[in-house]
C-alpha cells in the first residue's frame, strides 16, 4: 500500500487482525485528514514493521481498522548514525531534526557548548524535547521510515565526550588544524591520531555490511567549538574531520555530514 497515509501507533494498538487508534493520531485521521470507513492506511509500530489496514469505524475519538497484512520496512538505516549538534539560534534545530531524520539518522543529541548562543531554561527543556521528537516522528512518517529517531539533550560537552568514548566511531567536524576530509576518512579508516590511513589501522564499518554498527557525527555551534572542547572530545576518541574548504552554517554542516555518511556506508543517495 505504498503511497497511503502512514501513521505511527502506540505499542499494543494492534491485537490480532484489529487495531484501535486513539489520541493525536486518531484526531488527525478523523478531523484533519477526514478519512472515512473503507479508506486504506498504513500503520507503523516504531519497531520496524508496517501494517496495511482499512478503516472500519470512527467514533468517540477512536479509529478502528482491520489489518490486511504486514511487512518489514526496508527504509530504515543499517548504520546507527548519531548526530550530536550544538543548539543553534532560532528554529534551525527544527530544520536539522526534520532533514536528518529524512536522511536516516537514528539518534539526535542536542548539546550546549561554550559558544552556544541559544539557551533554553531548564524548565522548558522537556517541552522543547517533546517538540523535536514530534518533528522527528512526523518526518519519519513522511519519508517512509518505520522507526523515528530518538532525540535527547541537552547535554554538556563533558557529557558528550563521555558518550563519544563509548561509540565505535566518533567523527568531529572541525575547522581548526588540518584534519583529513570526511570522505577520505569514511573510505580509508583512520589512525588514532585522527589522520587518514590507507592501511585501515582503525577502519570504519565495511560498506554494504548488514551490520554497520554505530557512527557519531559531532557538529559545533555557529562560533565553533573552543580549543578546550575540541581537545576534550579528541581525548575521548573523537576523530577531527574536514567538511571542505568553505565554512558551512551549522545546519548545512549537519545535513551534509549525515548525507556523506549515508552515501559512503549505505550507498544511499
């Protein structure tokens, strides 16, 4: 049923060959889209399975549907791509969450650094995270994914460094020094000093593998990361990489870096 409206549903909404949809999704189906009995929809369980269904009833804020079939979704990525992005000014983070979800990011981590201009009061962090997760969910529905990426934050650089130390491959988009190009690192691997290495002393996951593991991309704020922050991340195992000769806006850098990883490791685009 490719092309039919897709909706993420709560766990337990499907029992046997029937589904009962409530909450915001039911309101969207009934009041916004004005779907009716007999209309075909696609339900997504958030765990990699999508279900073809037909609406059978709409009443009392609930939508009932009959399950016609199911299949594994092939649109979700093989590589677990994690994007750690320093909070930008304005609503740029909305754009980043949406577009990087479309590109296949599995997790977005929002970070606060020394030069981060935008600040969110502690009491508003939960509502902002809820907003970003909603954007990720809607983008995942739109682009055909069967699982929306997680959105976490807001982390300090020290917390990010600790997390980066647990990831097999962490790449730091960096303007200072003379880091190797991202493409070269993705294709050749790298040594622990961050330089590209044709012998693959510390190789990335093999392209085309059915189990690509995890890769983290770290993108700094508008003013860049401080030297202290860069050293902290490098000491934690992050490898500096260049995104080219031109200075990119943070939202451009995030999208470009994620697209490059998906292209090189999964053959996307």
